[in-house]
C-alpha cells in the first residue's frame, strides 16, 4: 500500500517546478524545493534524536513551514500531534496531556509556549523549522500501520477526543477525497481553507493557495479580500467552509472560477442558488462528513432539481447527496452509522469508544450523532443532531425551510423550557411572516436575534449551547 509521502514523491517527479504552496502573503515554494526542505528537516530532526514512533507536538501557523515539517517528520517515522486550533491554548495543553509527546515543534511566538505552558516545560526537546541536515538519509522503516498523525475532535460536544491516524488511514482518506478534487487537467489552483485538503492537493500535483485571512475567523473574511486573493494568485477553485460561500454569495460579483467545494457545516440551498446566479457555469459541490469520517457524502448542485428544493422548503431536511464510494452507511433509529477504510474505528483513549463505536456485521461502525434518512435514490437527507430533536421536530427540517423565507439570514432551532423556539437573524419586520411559516412546521415560537452564534472551528455550524444561553438571558 502506498502512503501520502509516496503520492507526494510521484507529484514531485511529475511537477517539480510547479508551485506546491503559495502562502497568503505571496511566499511560495515549488514541489522540488518543498521536497528538498522536507528531506533536510528529516535529517535535522533525526540528528536531534527523533525517530520512528516518537510523538512531536506541533504549534505553528498553517504555511509552508508546517507542511515541510510534516513531510520531514513522516519521512523518519515520527508521529505528528496536532492540537485542536479552535481551542487555542486550552487545546494545546489538552493535546500535551493526552499524547505525552517527546518533543515540541514550534515557530514564531508559539515557541514561547514551550517555556510558559506547564505541560510543555517538562519537554527537554524543542524543535524548530530551521533544523537542518544532509538532504539524504538512509531509508527509514515506516510501516503503513504506523501512526502518522494524532488530531482531535472539535470538543463541541465534550472534551476533544484524540484520533490516531495511521499512514494507511491517511492514504484511505486521501483516496476518498481525491475523486472530488482530481479534475483531470492538473492545472487547477486551489484556494484551500482546510489544512488536511492541502495534503490531498500535494498528492495530486495541484497548487494550494493558503487563505490571506485568519482561518480561525472565516466569518470575518470580507468578500473584497477573497476576490483580491483569487485574482492575484490566479485561483481556479475554492475549497472553503460554508460561511465563506455565504459571504461570496452576497457580493455583486464573483471572479471566474471552475468550481467551489465546501464543507465543515451545513450547506443550505439558498447560498448555492445565489452563487449559481453569479456564475452559472461554475461547479459547486457540498461535502458532508465529520472529524472521524471525512467525507461521508457529497452533493453536486447541478443535480439538485426543483422537486428537491420543494422538499427542503417544506420541511424534509437538508439534502447532503450521495455517499462516497468507500463508505458504508447504516441508519439505526434514524442515526447515521458509517464504516469504511477512512472511518476512524477507535480513539487514542479506549474509554472514549463506548459512546460512538459499535460492532455491526463483524465491522466497527462510527455513530455520527446525526439524524438522517435515505431517499429512493440512495441520497442522504440530514435532519440535524439526534440529541437536538425537540418534541419530535428535527432542527434541519425547520432551519433548511426557513432559509427560503423572505428576509432570513440565518436561523437555528433551540429548546427553551422544553419547547422549540426558532431564532432568526434577518429582517425583523418579517417576524409575523416567519411566525406563520414556522407554525406550519410545528414551531409556535419565533424570536428575532441580531446574530446566530457559530462554532469555533469553521464558523459555519450553529453553536446551540451558546444560542440557548443567549435566548435565556
């Protein structure tokens, strides 16, 4: 079985002089140069005592240095530990406690954390992206079952859980995502807001342009800034969360693009419809998945017909599309269970498995916690979190329908004193209309709010805990 590094090596061989990564500020590196840098770093890390199986906690901005360090560490068989960035310092400390790394690798101001954070002070080995050595090393023995990466769930429903991803798992995930990104032309330039998708692009020989805005605050990125980056770096495709799509959909124009792929939160049809009006020939794909299983399903907007829109408008849920090839889906009591080569079967701490890992037909399935149904064509329709159903009403059934109502910006269904309450951000003068429409869906109470609180990771999903707290004050 090949690995991500094998795929990257083939891309270097075929596209060595092509830019591999372009940072938001304009700094760039070719495939050849990135490969040389990774080899030098591998030698430098090895000289410092890092080897197969050693865990290295990384804290640095998403950029060329990060991917060079990743490749360098993988070449010597080390395991990279990525804290959950949305949790900030708390996520870093949690990652250190959960994984007990051998070394801390950081750049810029992050290096000071090694001296200030109690969990890191005990680590005697501190590395930097300036480590160097000969560009050739004896081949390291790296097995596909060796752990390449430890990452974390978002922690939105509890403490973040550590997920150990083997080299085989990383390649399986790459194989599941690649068909969505491989246009066949080899000439795409992707503006990539998902760090893991950069790895897929590197394996395909595609140039990745990194966002010029802060990726922890996608909701603050202005359309003009995104437009400028698209035009400056001749971007042909966007891989961005739904909140970026919403921002672009409300602009007066959209620079020429071949495609937009979006995920990391619900992708509502009104957003896709507005983008389609700005650029009718552009391909638009919504990807559904979770940290433990990415991707699960995808939806090409050109396959959404009027009948689908009518179903979403009248409370049938949010169409997520066709399950991807390698994934198997079961629905138990309306909940999505998934299995496949790119689906996580166990957490680093086995104590976390009981809640979401179940055995069915001799296989381990992951319980997503998402409610859904499958239609006659085998397409997945999302209904929201299973635990968020209120008095028999599914959140996405109402929230998706509300996006069709006049004057609605965002909406979210919350439970207040045991009753469903629909919070709506938008034109408050339409409140009476919204109330009438919500009543037909079984929701008697509608409240206008200035904004709907969003998740910390992609700023694209409702933070229901924060919303309920806000509605109760």
